[in-house]
C-alpha cells in the first residue's frame, strides 16, 4: 500500500513508491549507483527497427475488452511467457476526488481494503501471502489500484477475493482507528523528506483551486478527523463495478477467464453513488481517437486550476542539500501536444549528452537532475528537480537552467536529437513491458487515466510523427518563464547527534504489551477463508543456464529467452566496499562511479552516447561483497552493450575533472544520508553489530572521501577488477554461439596475474545484553528502528529453515507474526519486516520498522516479546506449511520477471551454489520440517542479546535514555 504521486521517469512506467520496501537492499547495502548510467537510443535506421519491434509487441496485442452488464470494464490479455497471471483492480477514484478537510480519504480507504470483509473477517494480506501472491496497492491522483501476481492455477482465487472486497469490505471503528495510526506513521515518513515538503508547497501554488494541488496521501490533520461513516460513504460512492477496471494478464485462456470473471463479478450490483471522475470528465476518446476540439481539453494553465508565481517559493527548513523545483502547467493526457512534450523532455534531460545535464551537472552547479512529464486526466505538468552541489547558489542554478532553455529555443533542436529522443521513448516501452505485472499496469493506467487501454499504442504512433518543428512549438508554447512556478529549499542542517550506547535492558518507559495469543487460530482462519485453488496441471520448471569460462577465468552464464526482443544483463566483480580502508572509505564506490568517465580511446560523452543512441542502460553499483553490473538493451544492441561494458571495466582512466565531480556528488550523498533517519539507523546499527576493522564496519566520511586521489582509483581497479573474479549473466533473445564469440572478443584479452585478493571475515560475537543507540535527527517526523545482530551466511545448513522461520516472523508486513501484531492489531507501524541477509562471507539478522516517535518504544517492546515467544514456544505445523507454500509460490512468480531471474542466477553463482539451485530451490524449501524451523528459532532468535537503533526526532531519545 503506497502513495503514488506520478514520480516516474517514463509516462508508461509505473514505479510504485512504497515506504514498506525501503529496507530491502539493507546489508546488500543500499548500493552506490554510478551517476552516469543512462537510458537512451540511436538515429533513423535504429528508430525504424524499434518501431517494428513495438508493432510486434504492441501493448494492446491480444487484449480483449468486455464491459459486463453491471458496467465493470474487463481487459484480458494472453501472455504465455511464464506460468503466472496478474490480476489488478483499478478504481477510477483518487486524491483528485478530494478537497481540503477530507484530503487523504482515498488513501485511508485503500488501507482499510486489506482489513477483511463480512464473509472473510481476516487480514487479506494473510490470504494473499498464502497464495504466494506478489500483492500490493497504491493511491494516485486519478485512481486507486490493487494488484497481485500469482501462479496461474490461483487466478480464480484472486478474482474471488477482489470481488469480495469490492462489495463487502469491513470498515469499522477499531479498524479505522488502527489504520489512521498507520497512515499517520506513513505520512510522517514522507515528512522526513525535504523533496516531499518542497513538492507539496510548489504543487499547492500550481493548483490552488484543484485537488491536484493536494498531497495524494493526505494530511495528518485531515486523517485524524476521519469518521467511520465518512469512509463508508466514500467506499459506497466509488467502489462499484461501473467505476472499476479489472485487468487480467498472463498465461491464461481468454474465453475461460472471461467466463470465470462473469461468474464471479457479473452478479455484483452497482451502488447508488455520486458521479465519479470519469463521468465528470465525460469521454475524451471516441472510437480510439482524441476529440481534439473538446472543451474538456483546458488551456495549459486555466486560471481556475493553476496559478504560476513570479517569485520563488522559499522553504528554509532542516535539511542537507539545497533543492530547486520548477513546474510548468501542461494540458491533460489526451492533448495532442503530449508526445512532443515527452520528446522535448528527453532532449533536455535524458542522458549525459542532454542540454541540462551539460549545463547543470557537468558544470558542477548541481549533483542531480530529475525531470518528467506527468500526464493526468484533467491537467498535466512538466517538473524539473535539481539537487544543488555543495555551496552553490540556487539563484545561479535557476539562471543557468533558464539560459540553457533560452539558448535551445533560440537555436532550435537538431533532427538527430529529435530522432534520438523518439527512439529512446520507443525502446523504453519494450524494456518496461517485459514482465506480466508491468503489462497489466500499463493497461490499467491507460484505461483509467486516458479512458482508453489503447492509449500507449496511439501515443507511440504520435511520437513517431513528432518533428523538430513540433518540439520547438511546445518549447515556445509551454516553457515560458511567466507560466512556471519555482520552489527553493534552503537547508538549515544541524549535525546528527549520536547518543552513546546504553547497554542493558530498555528503560522503564517501555511498556509490556499484552500480545494476542491466537497464532494457531489465525493460521487455521487462513485455511478457512482462503478461496479454493485449482490444482496445478503442470509442475513449474526452470531452465538451467548454460555456462562457460574464458581462459582468463571470467565466467559467463547464458539463458536464452525469445519471449521479447530484449537483453537483461547482470554481473558481479569482487570489488566491493569490503576492501575499503577506514582512511579511504568510499573508494570502491568512487571507482565504480567513474568507470564511464573515460577510457583509453573514448571520453565520457562518447561512452554515454553509445548507450543513449540505443535506449540501453548500463549501471554500476557497489555493495559490501561486490561491484554489481546491471544492463538492459534491445536484442539487436547486445554487441554495443557488451563492448561498452568491456571498455569501461578494462580501460577506464579516471580523468581528474570527472573524478572531482563524482567526489562532490559522493559528499552531497553523504550529507543527505546523515540527514535521513533510515540511513543513520542503518549505518549505526551495522557499526554496532560489527566491530572496527571488520569489513562490514567501514562507512564513508567527509574526511575519507576527501583523501582519495586519482592514483588510488587506478590502484584499486588494477588490484580488484579482474576477469577471474567476474561473473556475467545474460537472459534474453540471443544466439548462444554468437554470444560466446562476442564475449571472447570483448573480454578475452583482459589480462590476469597472480591470485585475487581475499579477505578473512572474523567471527563476531553476540552482544551480551540489549544495546540501545538513539541518534537524534532534528526536524524529522518519523522514527526508524533497526534491531538485530550477526546472522548466518549463505552456506549455512540452516539457511532454508531460516527462510521459513523468517517468513513466519516478519517476511510480510501484513501476514507475518510481527505484522499481524505490531502493525495490524496495534497500529504502531506503517511497515515492519525481518530479514536473514545471508551473504557469501557473512550474514546479518535484522528487523526494520517505521513508527511515530511516540510509538517507537512500544513497538520495540512488542517486537522483542514476539521474538521471545517464538524462541521459547516455536511455531506450528500449519505455520510452517503456509510459509513454505508462500515461499515456493513467490519464488516461481519472481522468476517470471527477467531482472529477478537474472539476479537469482548471478547470486547462486557468486555464492558458490550448485548450478541446479535455480530449479531445486522450491524442493529444498518444501523439505524443511517443523523441527528444523523450531530449532532455528532457538538458535537464531535472541531477544535479550540484540542491538536496537532508533533514529529520528529527539522525543525518541528523550523517552529511551535518561
């Protein structure tokens, strides 16, 4: 469940921003990304190739649309690339249906939709988890959506659950009170972000008389006032078949699925309700064609809805980096100028060769630039967000930005730039629709926002027809200084105050919560209320990748997949942060971030252009135990992707100018991390678990980053970037023999000498008692807590039992013991998870949660009680069976995503696992016994020997440390 506020780079790529997920990459360590990774493409010939591919892979290909007698719109699409299906229910209601006083009610209702129904009075998250469904929900401006992806035999079960909660949701006083507390915690998390606070102020100014100016998630003041009858009325007004779109995509039969949908949903009655957003807007699409002269297409900035300001909005608040936000009002999604506006955006901001990247990033004025065209039902906007470099003035950055746009308008855009941007947009459609869930998301977004599920196909046709004159026309029409609204965030940063460790039991201010003792009942209720699941007709089979090793030791794993004309690349070089010294912490990341800064034969712009012209991506990330490589491209561009990668890792020269730019970016990133409760809690937790001189203890500091010199980068790369510690994995549309030849040509001359560096990880003892650390971050609203200790590595024989144990304990925030108690029953946290992060050389067990500061201690106390309960009493046979089924189903669903599949293959190889692990993982999970899980609970859960770090407002420290 998340607030989704159109913060996506591509209009057709729905990136759901959920704070629940903020700890997923924890000790894999929130990898440091290369700043120069780009997404882009090439000229006329290549554009024609991509256009042909898109025609073959049209978003609407095989889509069957039906409108049931009760008005429910049903979109079904057969995609037989993997034995999974995605079921999504999109309601045509969001924050745009709200007004001050009830802001956030759509989001509040979204939370309550998981609390059960009259016929199934159980947390729906438990049911989705039992199905192994990758399920969640989000609220946006124009819609609220619920989605789940499962193995295909569970399709009907998901449909039954969605139909049930469409009509019978339990909305009562107790549930509302708990979820209001949860939503308040969520909003406090957003308030921690300066970007969020600046955006809220700017959008209010842009849309003072329209609900697009309200925050999607609402405000704490409004949320606290919601009454049960208010929320019920809202539910009855908008959650009705004729105000919803059901999307089903995957390995299915259209005829059979439609029959099932009619059986389940056809009997649902419509409600007596007020008009929804779509009815108020009427229809702007007639037989797939835009009604261009419709009065419902407003002027770019109608006085009734938006209000540009001639002077900047200035926020002087706590923060770490200066920000500039600029918003230009635009017409709605169906306006014919939208495709040209997207092309304009790409020319301005996409890639290292773009105009604003050169004017702001390469000049050293800014460290980060993001931009996007947000297209909605009633209006749209173009947003630019600039993160200033240290000691740079925002007015100077604004002037540079204005000058860059003015110069471009004066001299015009080149045909080459227009063609490249068009090709980039088209390539991105393919790359963003490789998996089942994304394809369903695209259909849902198009139908509910544009009123036509065929919108993306029409949009791409229009993009191909955009000319240089069209681009200049939208530049002149919309990017006027008098039309924009500008916001400045000027930080007032105070140094984080680290409170020294307090060993021993928590202070008396922590209360002992009476835990619900109904775990066995809860498990049996899942079985009672779970819809019937069809028997699986075929066992899920996962192909084993082919592998070969070059003479220099570089290992390559290949898994052909002809389902889409794309390539997914993943790789690992043993050159991670574990090799950083205290004096030069941050060195490994600086090396990775500078790989694309120049090689022996190409400068940075040439390297970037090779990718930008082809819509390819090549990212470098550094975690503790390795330097990760991630790449995507169309199948025809695989040679360029591999050649660019080979040149970067073999021949990078680390020019001084680019190194200094990257150093400044690293310093800014450090400042931001030290102002982020999540990052501060994570850093202090790790350093409290692992002693000095341990490879996991070291984190960058301003001093360590300043001490790094170019010679250090060269030496680190020479020592640690070796073919015999490199693994590359490719999944996609390729010929095995040709890829073998390509790899030998690109990497065969990569020299290796001597033995690779190796580290010995010392044994780390458990804390002798509870260790409390409470860093205070002024100006923050939400507290972040990490609690845990050293764990097991990937080779530990208890690993599979630990996975099952973790699924029961905190694998899912709605269905686990921790989630059911701390979040669902007590309403103390927006999200709580536990992890056994098992790496090759080390492992860490931790629990992460986000809470209101006043709830932090109570949540910690309840969490420790649950750990104690499971440690002493164990879990039940039904718990284990449900957890195993969930893990296996989730695993099978995850491998339908090519990026997940590639990542899994890579990790198995890096961790030294057998090549059959990909296929036999489900069997190993199913072999885990109750006795093994309970033994793991006794050996691996230690509630009285645990590090607890809570970062956030001062009130947290005041409550806990006296």
